[in-house]
């Protein structure tokens, strides 16, 4: 390397340096040359440093600050960054533990790249606001539309480059402490990542909105704007506290690789990195755009003209009048044998992208799905256990013993609690066979998660707690590179955690009549979130599947504080959703880890994005509730209404089961389903069997791939997901994670995650276009291709004497 000093008279070569780092941190200004690999850094003037030039020997370009210390960069690590960024060959110690990460994530970094720029704030906040509004607006629709952050990730690239070309490069307040510029240079990948983090805040739903919907729309009770806002805000922000406590365990270790982040990394690289097109092939950017255009063009068929492609249930076509044939072949209301979807939204809507799932996780999901759909539920249904034939094979509705719908409003008293006399008159509550068994597998998943993590990850967790993890395990190369940046202090997370819990306690005390949750319930919910964030985070970080915790929170508060539906809902969002939010933040931290985003900048974007999204979500929901007559009320809405709110119905049903009626009257000694509690024990035993087998046969690696938390929790998204979502997802995941990864590794490495991102983006853009251009205006195409999957009697009961409209009556 050659160091060149820049004085008043121009650039003067001062000779070759053995250690350019020493000159880098001491010289007022300089140029640094690396003959084979020129370093190209861009620094915003608002950092208020003297500038220097970085160049190769023939083409001087770019700028660097004279002091990296002032930029928040650890000087002790600059030399290593320059070596890696300058093209030095990585050593064996730099090899990632996970092959997929090794093939996808670059091991280079430019610590001087600007991040908190004017265009990042403008595009990031705008993306967050738009996605929050659109996702909440369509959340209540019969076919809810969810726009992921990938749409913003793609759309902001040309806007970022446009702003870099057109906005002034003038330096404002030059020479002052507040010196800044609105245009520090070319639009870069780190700005792009932070814009996407903002978009992520708007892309994910604010789960506590369900409480607002349930209370105002289903229970027909009053809920003021302020307490609703406090619940929504504190639910989201509480996750920051848990994320801070466990980021050391779930972000820094290379084993915690968060598979879905690799899709994002591939998209960022394909959109930002310049690549020479190989002969007879395409660059990653070109491939991404080809996939996006094809996906965009194709989705007009399953999304509008030929909706039968969302669920091709061909077995039903054999005999549409046979209930048995319909139950076997229906992909939306039955077993889904032979059904498949030729629609990317069908494939990826509930389980995420199948191209991001590692094969061992896919295999466990497949076994779990087959166990539930083809073994457990059919045995229960055709054996008529729990009077299963009286109800549909697959349904989320609640029923009376005669097969009619349960009238939940009749069992609520004036204090918004269970009316025991009215409940005795109405009779016990029943569920479909599938719905009941899904709760059983949820019980088993809970205990399996605890036992599995203790047996297979317990020592690593203990080592980490003792601070010896770094001594016994190799430090991941990406973790080593990230040490160049100042970390987020733990006290930031502690302050957020304490203030948030205090606000929750105030709200639950001041608005006790409507929120119903006592102070001890808040503390218990926090304890549950702390206990389960780490084990469930480990499973999510390694399998791309997240076991649900909602059942244990509903079960616990339902026993401790029965008959209060709002208390049950609040306890669930604080005990379960705060954990989910924490894992979302941790996953974003890992994405920033891969992309080398300064942690403090990442934290700032997450906090601000969360606050903005909460405001937009609540204002949008409040506006819709006041402007759409009979929103979510299926008894008053027209049959073809677009505002039936299926997701809110599932949440409301759960509040009735666990909060209003209570688990004792359903799964306890006063209920119909007490035997389902044995699933708790089954779930605890199964991982122990695998662990013993692994210890007896340590050379058989396939044994450890048996992952019972994933296997038992495979159908956690059912309902509202249906069989066709799973069969289609499994097929695609097998082709990607097994066939392509094993037999075509080079093609998989280059195209797999980029393909996934292109399919997501194209489908999302066409979905928006169809909703805004055609479906919101009522323009539709009525023909056999849009008449559903063709299984009209799949939801009919088969017990004798049960009368349901449109169904045959058995005598």
C-alpha cells in the first residue's frame, strides 16, 4: 500500500508504509492505494471531518475521514477491515459454520460507508407509512392482502439512485458542529438495508389490533382510542427489551443463522452489486428482474382471471356430490389429497418462502403435516370421537352439540364476563375434529420445545451465560467484522423495558374495567416471554419455523382468571406477541449483522419504524371501523362482501374458548376435551427419545435432524392455513432444499434466494395492482374458473339427523 499526503500544494507521495493504519489515524488527510483492489469509500460531510482521498495509483477517487475514531468505528479493527475489503484471501478461520451462509453472505465490509443519510430517512419513513396503511386496510378483507417489505426493497432502488443524482451536494453549515449534506454520494447498500428495516415495521401486522377489533366489532363493547393505543404500542415496544436480553445468544453465534435472512441478503446483492454478465447467462440483477416480471405477469391469472389455480383439487371433480370424495380431495376444507396450488401466494403465504427452508426442517414439517392430516384427524373424525361427524371435518367455527353455530353473545353478562346460567342453558362448546386436535398438537409443541432446547442446546446456553462461549467456540467471521462498530448499550434496552412495563401497569390499573388484566397478570406475562424467547428463538434461527406460544398464555390465564375475555387477549399479546416481536427485532439485527450495519443505526431505525407503524395501524383501523357499516359481522354483511375479517374471527373464537368460557369448561373437568391434556406429556417424552438415540448412535447424524418442536408444530398455522398451502409448500421446499441443493449446488448458490425474492416481489406488485385497479371497484369475472376449487360439500357434516343448508341429511 502507498500513502499519499495531501497538503496545500496538492498531492505528494510520501512513500510506502509497512503499517498504513498508523498513518490513517494520525494524518490530517491522505490517499491510500491498493494496486490490485482499489478501496472505494464514500463519507457524508455531515460527519464533520476533514476529507481525504482513497484511490488506486491511476484513478484517484472518493473520500475518507481523517479520524475513524470520531465516526464511532473501533480503530483496533480497521486494519482487518482494510485487509478484507482490499481483497485479501480469507483464511480457514473465516469459513462460516453454515454452508448456506458461506455461499450467500459476503465476508467484506466498508466501515466508512454512510448510513444515516437524508434519502434513507425519506424513503424509509415513507415506506413504513405506506406499507402500514395498505396492510391494515386489507387486513379486514375476506381475502386479506399482505404486502411484504420486499415490495419497498425493490421500489426504493431507482428512487435512491434518482435522489443521489438530483439532490444537491452542497454542504450546509460548513465548518460548524452541525455540518451536513443531503447527498453524500452514490446510493449504497447500507442505506438500502435500513430503508428495508423501516419497511419491515410496516409490513408486519400489529397483532394487538385484534383486541381492538374483537372488543368493538364482535363483542360490541366500547374501547377508547387512548387505552387501545397504549396496548398496541406497549405490545410492540416490549419486544425490544427481550431482544436486548437475548441478542448475544441469537445474533452473534454463527450457528444462529436465520435462514430467511439469506433471501434478503441475496436480493440486496442482486440489486446493488455490479456484475459482468457471463457468456450465455445473466447477472443476478438481470435474473431477479426476469423473475419479477414473469411473476408479476403470471399472477393476474390465479389472482383474478383463473382463481381456481390457487387450489387445484382434482379429486373432487370425480364426484362433486359425494361428501367423502370432497373431504378427501378438498385442499381448502379437507385432507387435500392430490391438491396443489399454482399460485405463489398460496405456496408462501403462511409458512414463508419454501426456498428459504433447510431440508431437515422441511422433512420435519412434512412428517408433522402428514401425521396431523392423514393419521390423527381422520382417526378422530371417522371414529366419531367427540361427536366429530356432527361438525365439518375442517372448520374454525364454534358449535353446539346439535351441530348448529354457538351463540357467544348470549353467554356474556353486563360486566363483560361469562354468564354461567346462560352458559348452562346454551350447553357445552364443541369444535371440529381438526380444530380440537390442533390444540392438542399445540400442547405437545410447547413441552417438546422446552425439552428439546434443554437437551440439545443446554450446554451452549450455559457456556454463553458464564461468558466462556467465545473460548470454547470459534468466533464467527461476521461477528468479528461487526466489532468495528459501537454496540448498542444494554442500558438502552433496560430503560425501554422498565418504562414499558410501568406504562402497561398504569394502563391495566387505570382502564381496569375494559382491559380486565390485573398487575400480577402483567408480571406473569413478562415472565413467560422471558422464559420462552430464547428456546423458541433458537428453533427459529436454525429451522426457519417458529413454534407458537399463544396456547400456553391463553391456557394459563384462562385457569387463573377465567371468564374475562379481554384479560385473556391482553395476557396473550404481552406474553406471546411481545416474544414474537422480540424475535422479529433479533432477526433484523441478524440481517444487519450480515450486511454490516452499525448496530446503533439499526436500533434507531427499528424503534422509530415501530412507533410510526403503530400510529398508522391504529388510525387506519379506527377509520375503517367508523366508515364501513357492519364491518366483520357476517350475519349482517352481504354474502359476497369483501369485509368479513377471517383473521379477526379466529382471534375472536380463541378469546371465547380461552377467555370467556375458559379452559376448565373445555379442556378441564367441566369440559368435553380433558383427554387432550395428555399431549403435554407426549410432547415432553418425544425429544427425550431422540436425544437418547443420538447418544447411543452418535455417528448417525440423521437422528439429530429429527426435530420434534418443528414436527409437532408443523400445523401451527392451520387454521387459517389449509391443506393446499402445505402440500404446495412442501413440494417446492423439496425441490429447492433437497434436489437443487444436493444435485445442482452451483445453480442453487447463485439463483435460489434471488428466485425467492423475485417471486415475492412480482406477486406483491400485481396483488396491489389488482386490488387497487379492479377488485376495490367491484370489477370481477364470473365463470367456472372463478367458482372456487370445486368441492361444494366438503364442509358438510356426516352424522345422522344434522341439518345444514346446502348439505344432504343422513337418516
